[in-house]
């Protein structure tokens, strides 16, 4: 939708940098022969016309001169520009040869949580129908998998927030566990500020005193990896002091007797010892949450990106269930999504075990339905593959010979990143679709240029489970194609073009709606026509359905309508400190950067706010290891080393240092992060690794 005002052009769009999906307008002014750009917020019911610093500068990378504009093929170690015909022919020959020699599963597909719903859907179909490979997964495995699996197991359904954001001010007690909303999703902070004004008691659980701790009435500066034990301590108090909502538990849950028996064996003093939090403080937190008339719990990657992240989230859900704080106004749970389409990206079939509409790839009925929508025989649909990091292991072992990467940069974002880089170098054929020559694209045999959020129409689903529509506003540069066009064209040269006859994102969305119909994430009632005027919550089973803002009011999504309580051990994160590696490293984001930094490191305004990685360290710890402030420091684990600059802070525990993960090369902290996987959801243990640190004089 373009509106010309003499020398001024307005582009309607929305920010790509987080799950809030703030609406905004890019203003392009022609001033004495030069273009000048400005971003202004647009009203919307999620962030109500607010933008953070990332949104205000999100155009800078999209308009960057380093944007890829033509397909690039590596010849003799150097990229050369080729036509789309040559690029497609390269894929046709190489993928077909690999599959002919080694079987269909010798090609893997790696997607991303920033793709639109249409593209995430089409990528899943592309893997299963065009390539017929079982190996597809995406970077959301590193993001939302623990919370998603925990919600599925507990409620029978995974949607980021069970309630709309506007209910936050109605909660009288709010627990924020491992989530730094003030830096990661700043435009939703006013909901929490309003709650604070209303007298809400805030409990913030985090080993660091983050910007979000400004809300805290009680900051639990917990020992990393012990969140599940802390919740067991709270449950002990709730059970012992009679705060269980017996009627809710009886009518709406399963597993109460087992949980009760387990909690009876818990010793509060032991939980205090494990977590580093005094028993009185655990008691106080439990009483505040349990006795509040309403309450909400929010978790994010801080507690989820651990090798026991799944069980930890299940314990937070236990807390909500035994106190009956779910399915009512101001009572619920939320996993605060990080990626731009972290919610929608996990619903439509780009996960190893999943078909569109949250259907299971191993369920015969689900397979039958999706096969009928796609017009293929059910028996031809591949079975379940493996998770994102396991795909890297399969590449290293030589089982996967070719990889197609769309919307992700695993060389920077994977745990044990040096291993991943080494594995990718072993591939016979690596094809990467990206905006820029990312660290992963640099390793590719073929790089395909894709359109940015300013140029690509599509839908996304925000952290509330609300579907949003983003128009294409600007013209694409050079010979750039949309992700969905690229998938359709590759399918055509692979001989599967009949299944990919789409001429717009809207046509793909229509098929997605049908594929999701009757599934848990039912989009059938949502159309582009509706989305042009409103943001619609799923499930929305028919065009006249208003959408479902609050989940689980009457029943949960398991067939018997009941939620499942879980017995959660106090199990620690797998990697523990030792004499050789005596300090915990934890990772996270900073306000001005997004994911692996491919986009934000190219934005002058955002990059200049935080130009390099750093290690936040308590001055007492720094003294112990003879580390000056602002000095170069080497962090080493058994997987490798990273080099960053020290930054003194009293806001971090003395046994822990913090390093953000948006940088590459020596500064990439994922070179040392733990690649052990949570057995339930295959989330790597990003958030905690045992390291040694030392000051270095020169590099
Ligand atoms: Fe909104 Fe998130 Fe973009 Fe900030 S980064 S403007 S909060 S969508």
C-alpha cells in the first residue's frame, strides 16, 4: 500500500525483530536528490502504537548495500554471479545426484522462526513432497522447543500465551522466570507497568539483575540451572500450608496423587541449599503467588534453554494448575517468544515431528488428512526426522550429504558452533537462502537472495497467538525472489511443480488454512480479508468465529479435557562446574541486536549501540581471576574458546558470567556453549556451561 505525497512515500509494514510484531510505517523522503528514511509507529492492539529501538531502525539492514541481489555460485573457492536458471539447474543436478546415490534422506532442510507462516508451511511441504526427505527441522528448536513440548504435554496444546496481553494488569501476582522482557520485547512493558500501578506483586527469577528486575518486588538471584528445584520448594510450601485449589485440581487435572507424594518427600532446606535461596524467601514467594486472587507466570529462554528446560517449564505449569490460576481473567501462563515469527514458525510443519496445524507426522489420521490436502499418497509422506542439532550430527557422520538452509544462520546460533561449522564444511552441497552473505552462507556452494520484510507479503503469528498480516511495501532489489517463490521454482526443477502452483502468499495461506482445519492450531476461519482489518487469535475454526483470546476456560486440549500434572525431579542442568572449569557462563540478548546479528550488525544505528560482545562479571570474581575491567578475556570450555571484553557489574552472581550471543568469529559465545540435549525436546543446554576464564594480553 503506497501513498505518494509529492516527495514522500509511506510504506505500511511491521517490525521483523521480535514476536510482538509492532506495526509501523517507513517514510521515504526525497530531499535534494537523496533519499531520507524515517520510521513511525502505527497503532495496533498488541503494542498500541509503540516501537522500540530495533523497530525504529529496522529499515537500515533492509536497505543496506550488502543485500544479496543475485544468485551466487562458488567456483574455485570464490562466489560468482549466476542467473536463476543456472542456480536452479545446480540444485537440480546436485540434489538429484545425491538422492540417487544415497537416498532421499541424504538431503536435509533447515528452516527458521522468522519465516512467514506461508513460508514455514511451504518449507515443510517442500521437504516432504518435493524432496521426500524426513530430515527437516529449524532454529526454533533452539528457541521455543522446551516450552512448546511442556505445554503440549500439560495442556494438550501449545500457544505462547494462554491469555491476551491486556489481561496482565489483572494479575495480582506475576512470576517472570528467565525472561528479560524489558530488553527483548520492550513494547509490551507498559502492560506490566500498569500491573505494578495496580499493586501487583512481581517475583523475578534470574541469576542476573536485568533491566526487567526494575519491576521486581522480590528478585530471586538463583543459582543457574536450579529453577525446577526452586519451584519444588514453592510447591512444598503450597502443599504444606494448604494453598492447593482442591476443587480445580480434582475437576480439571490428572496426576495429583503422584505429585503430592513427590512433594511430600521434598525438603525445603535441601531446595534452599541447591538454589542458593533462603528457605524463608522460597516460603515468601510461594505464599505471595498462592494467596494472590489472580496470578500469571511467564518463562523464556533463561529457564528453557537448559538440558532440563522441559521439566522446569512443566513444574511452573504445576504451580499454575495446583493453585487453579489458569483459564480465567488474569490467570495464565506465557512463554515469551523471541523470534519474529516464533509462534507461527512452529505451527505449520517445519519441525521434524510435525505436519501443519500442529498435526503429528506419526499419527495415521493426521498423515492421511495432510496427504489428502497435498494430493499425495499417505505412504509416500516421510516419517519423523531428528532435531536441529541432531541434523548437524548426521551431517558430521556423513548420513546427510546436502543441506538447504532458509532463514537461519546455524554457524553462529548453534551450540558447540565450531563443531557445526566443521560439519557443514563436510557437505557435498550446501544451499543457503538469505538476505546477506551470513557466516553460514559463506560456507555454501550456492547462495540465493531473498526478499526482506519490507518486500515480502505474508502472515505471522505473534506471541499472543494472534495472526497478523504484513503487506509487501517496497520493490525488491536486483533479481531477489521471495522465499516461497524460490521453493516453488526448485520444486518445479525437481519435477514436483504441480504441487507448488502458487502465484501469491495469499494462495499459500488458503492451502495452509485448509491444512490446519480441525487441527489444534486451526486457522480455517482466518482469511487475508479479515487480517487486513484485524489481528485474529487462533484457534479460529470458521470465518464467523471471533478467534480464541483466552484458552482453557472450560477444558484443556487433551481428549479427556484435563491437564496433566508432572512429577519433576530437582535435576540440575547437565554441565556442572569443576576445578578445571570453575565458573558458569550464561548467555542472552541485548536490546539493540537480534538473533545471530546477521541483520542488526549491519544496521549502523543498532550496531553502534553495542558494537561488540562483552562478558558481564562481578568485580569480586574479576579480582579472583585477575581480570581488569574492559580487558580482553578468554572463555574456555571443553568445546572451544571465545574472546570478549570484560564488563564489571554487581548485577550478576559471583559464580556466573554473562555473554550475549549476537556476534561471530572469536566473539561467538556459542563456540563454547553446551551441546547436550534435553531428552524430551532436544533443546541444547545453551544457558549454562562450565568454563574457565583468563585475561589475555594480546591476541
Ligand atoms: Fe516491537 Fe519487538 Fe520490533 Fe521492538 S523488536 S519494535 S518490541 S516488534
